[in-house]
């Protein structure tokens, strides 16, 4: 019977894996979410865009102040053999060094839509940033739940493997004493080795899930942590109108409405004053007495633009119609999705309760089967069948529990 005591390489590897995992650091869902948010480049991009918008507002403030420029020009127009520019136009040259000052007047109504546009753009970036973070939290939670599910499968597979190894010791002695036939033991060994393979497959699946989770969160780490059970509870349902998803459509409506004011502001009269002072002469020899100054007003009044203003208002009306249709369509999807998830969550909860009862029955059957197998009073095939039934019920319960977490995660996503 020495052959019956051989060491299985895969089992040794799995036990080593368990000892490594036992000493590994425990990671939580919140750990991954915080790292994912911190490392996400798109969220950083939105933060920078908001700061850039604040800078644009300061630029508009600066444009309202007097603008000062230094203007310089030396223009020489020589006459060679009677050929050259008309002296009445060029005065043979122009020598200019001026400091010019100008400022727009009465432009509060013109600038107001620009300020509003910057404010709305910052609000839109803030909303997009919040939506991106909300999506990221959901995606990280989804991968975490999947990894946790495979972690549970590893635990279950190893627990079943330990049970089989324990019974293997009893069965070996019973075969040596002639109570069971070698064929029974051989069938038991086949099941034991199959369970080793299952445990190995679950371990590799778990490691792949951890790598995928690290990739999404921007974590450069090859260690395999132990995942704590995800602590997620259903959030309180929100009214559709109060949902932050709808805020995007509200901001879009304000942006479209501001386009009307911007278009109207472009057709308002514009008035500015200007002044300059310095040297302006047509002869270098008289520069010393050509110091002077000038000042005045500029007025611009739009009279006719080929109906461009009306066409722009038509485009704005079409944009609002498009926005309204998208909002109505999303509202229907939003409400339908939540109702469907609530119904599915209720049904899944009922299945978990039923499966828990079934699991207790199979656990009792296993304990009874162990006591009978150890004294040779139960066929090995019957015990293996009980093990298989227990494993199937246990897996079913795990799948339902993971499904419960997934449904809550999805439902919480819509209750935003």
C-alpha cells in the first residue's frame, strides 16, 4: 500500500500557496477604490480643466482693464531716378514710436455670457469628473467582487480537498484490512486528484483577477493579497428628478440657453476709447519736435449680417430639441433598469434562503457519511456522491451570494 501514500505535487503546491496567502496582507474594497481614484489620469485631467477654467475667468477680468502697447515703425520709401512711391502718400518715410492705450466701454452685457460660459464649463467638468469617479467605483467594485468570488472558490475547493485527504487516511486503513476493495480506493483517488486540479484552476483564476484589478487601479504590484468580504449595502432609492445622472442634462440645457445670450451679445453695439503718445514723423531731422498725442472713440454697430443671427438661433433650437429627446430616453431607461434590478434582487434573496437550507441538509449528510465510511458501513460511491452534491450546493450558494453583491453594486450605481 506504499503507492497509496505518495505525495501529490499539485497538492504540495496548493498547500504552499495557502501558506503564502495566509501570510499575505489583507486588502479591502475601499483600498482599491482609493488607489484607483488617486491614480486615474482622467480625473486628474478634469481637475486641471477646472483650474484652467478659473484662469480663463481671470483673463476676461484682465481684458476689461486698459490695454497698453508699445508701437514702433521705421518706414523708408526712397525715390531713385524719379521712380518710387508717390511722396504724397509716403512722405518719403515714416518714423513712429508710440505708447497706445485702449479700453472697451459698456461691455458688461457682452462679457456676462462669457463669464457664464466659463462657469457652466467648470460645472460640466465637475459633473463629468463626478460621473467618471462614479463609473470607476462601479468598475473597481465589479472586478473586486469577481476576484472575491474566485477567492471563495479557492477556499471551498481547498476545504473539500482537506476533507477528502482526511477520509483518505481512514479509507487506506480500511482497504488494508479488507473492508473496502482496492477498486473503491482507486475511485476515491480519482476524485481526490480531480479536486486538486479544480483547486489549482481556481487559484490561477484568482491570481488573474487580482492582476486585472491592479491594472484598472494603476497598481504596480505582483503580490497576491487576501481580499476581505466587500461591505456594500443597497443605497436608498432616489427620485429620478433628483438623480445626479439628470444633472448632466440640466447643465446641457443651461449651456444651450447661454448660447442664445452669447449670440445676442455678439450683435450689441461696441464702444471703446483709445489714446496714444510718442513720436510720429515723416522726417528724421524733425523728430525732436514731433512729440505728440492723439485720442478718440471707436464705435461698432452691427446693421446686417445676411441673417446669420437667425440661422444661429435655429441651430440652438435644434440642439435643445436633441438634448430634450436624449433626456426623455434616458429617463425611461433609468426607471426601467432600477425596477428590473429591484425585482431581480428580491428573487435572488429568496433563492439564497432556500439554498442555505439545502446546504445545511448536505452538511448533515456529509457528517453522517463520514461516520459510516470510517467504520466501513457506507459504499465509497455513496460518499463520493454526497461530496459531489455538497460541492454543487455550496457552489450554487456562492454564485447566488456573488450575484447578490453584483446586483447591489449595479443598483447602487443607478441610485446616484
